[in-house]
């Protein structure tokens, strides 16, 4: 969510190509020795986000606090009713409530040393619509990834991508604007899918169709981010973080190594190919340097817009139909 408690993201809950085998919807990959994990982390995250949203609405208590923009929506829900649509069209709480519960706020992070907001904002949502779209996206993207790679690696990508999205968002967040939502983490999962495909390029068939489909999905979602009230910097930061983490965490052994029990001892290949090791090192270095530089800039109070006067167009492109300062 960006700008006065509005939406942070709308990640498309879409399928990913045809393909057979074990991948997650593309590439026709099948590894006999690969362990299939039972997904529990992604459903737990979904339940946690729903629970946090219920707490948001309980704390918000629209009937008690009221609004100058009209009456509460769905008043029969009593203290769980929503703020007026003119204030929050996503059917959710007010901006002060989100700030109180940990929304990303540049001033509070930098000047009041509330760095925990870089994590807490990932678990908050601007409204019921925002929550449903993000959770459906997480369900479609996350379940298959967790089945393939396990909860440790996917959990690390989800949390670190969310953090990376929050850091970049904070660097470009204007004063008096807040941001919430799991979109950076979700874009991180999309980014890791792309890097996983590149990292394990030689073991997939239908490579061209797979990468074109995935790039199309990513481009559509980033394009949606240039609309008002969507925080595209969180999307971009999360995507880049997840993309680099995919090289670090999602490498698959080559086929020859997986079939090693059928080969003579002298013919057994190494577990990973040389290019996989190179990509691992480069991605790890870029990830480490990126986090260090971004965090130093943030806590020194730097504003990314001061050094990049066109970057705001990555977040919102003004047209005759809407403005970007609302």
C-alpha cells in the first residue's frame, strides 16, 4: 500500500505455462531423486496475514472513531466495519490504524529508529480486496515452490524479498506516505522462479516457452504497479532480491549427478555445473552489496528521488485520468 493507506500491489494470481514433470508448471522437468515437500509454510503465512487483518479491523473500530468522509461501510460488522470508500476504496482500515500497527513510514524508520517497520509492513494489508488478491497470488505461486524446494528456502526468499522490497520502497517513499502489503515478497517468489529457470537451464525442455510466459507475467504485474496507489518500488525491490536469491538457493543438481548410482565410480560428474557456481557467487555478492548500500543510504536519511529525478515514473505515470500525488 502506498499513499494514504491505499494499495501496495496487485500480483496476478496466474498459472505458469503448460509443461509436465516436476517443475511448477513449466519446463517439463523430472528429477527421480528429488524429494517432494509437504507445503505447510505458505498456508501458515496466509492464515497469519488473515489473522493480522482481523486485528487491524478490530483496532480500527470505525464506528467509534468515525470519519469525516462518510459513514462506515458494512456497518452490521460493528467494530469490524470498513472505513468509507472515499477514504479507503479497498475495504479496510484508516491510515492512522495502519501506522499504529507498523506500516512502512520513512520518517519513523529513519528519524525514530523504527527499523522493525521494514518487516512488520509485510504482514499488513490496506483492505479486504488487497488481502484477497495477495493471498490468492501467494497460494498459486508459493504452494508449488514449497513443494519443490521446501519451506526453508522458500521461507527465506519470501521474507528477504519482502525486506528488500521494503528497503527500496522506503528509499523512494515520500514524506506523509505509508506502505503496506506482501507484494514485495510475492514479486520475490516470481523473481526466484525466473532465476531458477536460468540457473537450471540445461535440465529443462520447452525453455523458450517457459521463459517467455514467465517474463510476460512479470511484465504485466510491474505494469500494473505504475497505477496510482500501488507501490512499484516494493515490487521492483522484492523482484530483484528474489531473482538474486533464486541463484543462491534454488540450484538443482545436473541429471548426471542425480543418476550417479547407475554410473561407474570413475564417470560420476560433479553435482553442479561450472556456470551454476559462477552465477551463485555473482548473485551472492550483488545481493550482499545491494543490501549494505541500500541500508546505509536509508539510515543516513537519503531520499532516492534526490539522486534520480525520473525514478518516480517507475512508481506512477500521471495521465489525464489520474494524478500520482493522491
